[in-house]
C-alpha cells in the first residue's frame, strides 16, 4: 500500500504539471511546461501502467487515457498530408546564428529557392559580410536591431510601401507592408522570441500582440519562436495577427533533437492560404530553414 501511495502521489504531481502545460496564456511557466508536454504525457502513461501492479485498474485507465489524449494531440501534428500547391509565392524562414562560420552555401540555397520573401533572425555584420551575395540579391530589404540577438530582417522581391517599415521597440520584430503584383498589399513580419520562463518570452509576446493587432492588411509571418507549435505563445501570436501556422511539425533545432524534436521555427499565413512546407539543412546555423510555397 505504501508503494501504491508513493506512485499515486507522483502521478498526481505529473498530472498537475501536464495540466499546467495548457496554462501558458495566463502563466509564463505554462509554456515552459508545454515544451516538455510529450515527455510528461509519456511519463504519466508509464506511471499509470505501474498502478496496475496494485490492481488500481480504474486509476490506471483514467490516467492512461489522459496521457494518450495529451500526447496524441502533439503527435498528430507531426503527420498528415500537405496540399498540392502551385506556389504563387515563396517564403524562406531562417535563423542565421550570430557567430557562425562563413556559409556561402546557405546564401546560395536561399537564392536558389527563388523566395519572394526571406525572414531572418540573428543577422550580424559577420552574416552580412559572408552572405553578401544573398543580401545584394534582394533590392528591397530592411533591418531592425534586436537588443539581445543581433538584428531581425526582411528581404523582399516586392517593393515596400513608403514609410511602412516598422521596428517593435528593438525587441525582435520587424514589419513591412509590400504591394504584390496584383496590387494587393500584405504585411511581411519577421520575429525572434526569447526563450520561455524563466526568460521573458511571455512579456515579449504581450508587447507583440498589440503591435500585430494594429496591422491593417493580411499578414505573412516567419520567425524563430523559441517555442513549440502547441505552446500558447505561438497561438497568441497567430490570434493577434489573424493568421494560421502552416505545415506539419518538423524539428528545426536539431541540437536537442536526441531528447525531443523542437519545431520552433514557424511560418504563419492568412487563414485562406494554402501552403506546402519543407525544411532545409542548417548550413552553418543551429537552426534548419523553413521553405514555404503558398497561394493566397
């Protein structure tokens, strides 16, 4: 009985942490727990199976169902077909890494993709020097300082609307309105979120929400969210900008992939858009690139 009670208490603690992983909209620690939700779900399921040893079948059934539902909600995001899209437009999302070695191959890959828009994070003088072929390959470009991580940037084959380039208080966001070939106007946004609690991602997203809500045209957004797609920060950004995240979950931060895949680089488009998403190799960065071909 003592062993049963000990395991049961651990189960309750894990269940409480799992519940907390859904509270990221209200509590910063919630999104930190969301990152490890798959592990919490797996742990809860394993503990539930242990309860069967003491014939706690009712408890085991309840907790295992909770674990399977929670873990399944994440797992399903890694699967699913993508639509067959002609791709009138292309966006390449990439965290460059501030202090990486020269990567001419990365510059070539971005240019070869034919991307109409490129959203970049951790842009540095080093990057500008060794990727000059890419930067000069785009007539329209804009940069904003990110006080902790170099610069965020947008490259575009379409001209910026005069006076539209805007920085969000040097905290990792740049937006620019462009006029497409059919005269429609859209906002292109590049953002770089901090790590979640104990870092200040929650507060940063709160500042971004009001900024994004004020944009007066459809939004095309790429960024390094430092948050998994099932985290509240991602949903808050999508809600504020009136967009949807596109593509199945793919590990874009392979440094920790042996523990758990981290799909932290996201691209978001207007709700009516159809998109095909693929990842590109790191090519000198610690992030994989995300290449999205889409229709509006």
